[in-house]
C-alpha cells in the first residue's frame, strides 16, 4: 500500500470515528445509554486497542502458547468436541490477525513504539470537550473531524510535514462548515483560527483540537448545540 493510500485510509477511519463521537448530537441513543456512558464505552475501547497495540508481541506469544495447549487438549478429545474447539482456535487467530493488520495500517511511526495513541487521545479530547461543555462540545468534535484530515492530506500532497498553507485550508473548510450550520460569521472565523492553531502547534492534535475548539466556542458564546 502506497504512503498516500495508507494516509487516505487512516483519515477515512479518523473521520468515521469522529462521526461516532458526533452521533449523539444528531441521533438519540437507545436506553439505557446516555452520552456519558456512550463516551465511557468509547474511551474504554480506545484504551483497550492502545493496550493491544503496545503489547501485541506479548499477546502474540500468549496466543501461540494458548494454541499449543489447546491443540494438546484437542488431540485427546473425541471427534464431536474436536471440531468446535478447532473452529474456536481458528476464529481467535483470525480476529487477532485482523486487529493487528488494522493497527499496522493506522498507526504512525512513533505509535509503533508507543502504541496506537492517536485514537486514544482523540477519544480523550472528545471526553474532555464533553466535560467542559456538553452543549459546545459539538464544535470541537466537528473540528477534529475536519481540520486534522484536511491539513494532513494537504501536507501529504505538498510533500510537507507541516505548513501554514495546509492549516489555512483546513481553517477555511471548517469555517464554511460552521457557517453552514448557522454559526455567526465573526465567531466562526475566530473559532476556525483556534482549531487551525491547535492542529499546527500541538504535539498531539487529536487531543488538543476538540478541547481548545470547545473552549473557544464556549468563551465566544456560540449557539448551544446539546446532545439529544
């Protein structure tokens, strides 16, 4: 897979996961879920994936030991039990291989050393936004869904790691989105600049974009948009 194709894939997954965070603002969650329990489950899932990414060599070793022990037991069982246990073993291997493949596609170079922190930080940023102001967090969530992908893909096209041009394009895209949902023009410009600066200067933009954008929206008194 080429560098460009891989980056596009990563950003499509990024947008899809951002939309999952945004979902409670447009669709009512089924009972007994509320937005806090929904985000708590998301945070747990992201932390679990990060743990798998960080320790997958150990988990691969444990899986090999598990398979060896299971095969020893399978060989001593009758045909009626041997089939289901063998199918379970193969399913476990397939699931682990799929998760490992997705992690390798999604993780950035430094994440190969530190675990898949991008997803985890993104969910932490979303949770932080929610706790700062549930009725202004949508602005931060929309920012992480738009600003980071636009800036990253623009930088890739230009062959740059970071550029003001890419962040200006990301800010403009986010500005048009804010205007499209009825946000006042002056406040939209200011919030878009905050989101772009959070992307450009931050050591981990998935964490800072939603949090700082939500704070800016709250401070500027943007229209409240509460979860359903």
